[in-house]
C-alpha cells in the first residue's frame, strides 16, 4: 500500500480546500485513499478520515440506497467534501471544496482524459491502428484505468495480454519507466501454458503485492507526462 503520514494527508486535503493545488501531491493522496479503499473497504477510509486530528470530518447524510459514503470537514467556511464509492471491483474517491469553484486541472491532464473519453465513445476495436497521439493515449489510459481499478492482474486479464509490449513501449516513450517496469514484471509471471486469467487466479497474491509496491512507488503522473510528450501541456 502507498504510504502517507498524517501531516501529509492533512496538508494535501488543505491544498484541495484552499485551491492552491499541486496536482502531483493531490494525485498521491487520491492514490493512497484508493489503495486503502480497494484493500480494506469504505469503512477503513472512513476510520482514517474520522480519526484525523489536523482536520475533523463527520459523516454526511445520504439516501440509504446510495453506495456512496460522504464525509464533510468541520470548516465553517468552504468545507471539504470527500465522496467514497465502492461496488464490487469498481471504486472511486472524489475530493472537492463544498463552495466556490473547484480548482481547474492542468491543461495537459484535461487533454489526456478528454482524448480518452472520446476514444471510449468510439468503441475502438484495434488501438494499434489508431494514429498518434490517440494510440499512445489509449494504451496508457486503459492501463492506468484497469490498474487503479483492480490492479495489474485485472489489466492483463481484461486485455488478454495483447498489448503488453506495446504499452510498455508507450510508457517508456513518454518517460514513465517505473510504470513500464512494473507492467513488464507482472507479465513475466505468466507461465507459457497458462492463460492471463489463469495467471491472475494462480498468482493473485503476488500480483496484489506488486500492485502495492507500484502504488507506493508511483510518483509518475503519466497523464501529464503523455501530454507533455505530445506538446499538449498548455
């Protein structure tokens, strides 16, 4: 599991509330909370937030049927809202100020995920046939989405390992060697005679341990790195 100290968590939350946001620092906070959510569930995230001494949170009322837990900081002015969602293998964390405008994300970030959203809508059959930069965005964004949702095993299983080498090459091309290295290491766990689904079932614990190491070591902001590579960082 990625690691953050109490003071680092509070400082990152305060940055979001104030609008003076360092995208990489906030990304580290989101990765930390997502990792905790995936490994230990919504209650663990709630326990963490409710136990913070530098920023008090309480549970906000939500309709009984909703799968979202909402926490509100005790600030009288522009409180911080943390929404925690988890159903089956789908999980997400949203951290926003209660009032005022949410700080705008970097131009490169918006470009990367904007391209990804357009590609999802097209139901791409063969991402390798896409022109650049769509090809690289597709490979890297699909990798990131699966890994953050269910880990390296989920990515390899969902893609049937078809794009491993191409994705490794794309990550290295945009100067994200750590992500490329973890993907390569996960792929080498597969035995020659087994399927990618078999790998996930047989080596699930090893893959989960690798996921934790990846998240703990994940200092690469691959969306922005991809955008900068193609000159789209604004």
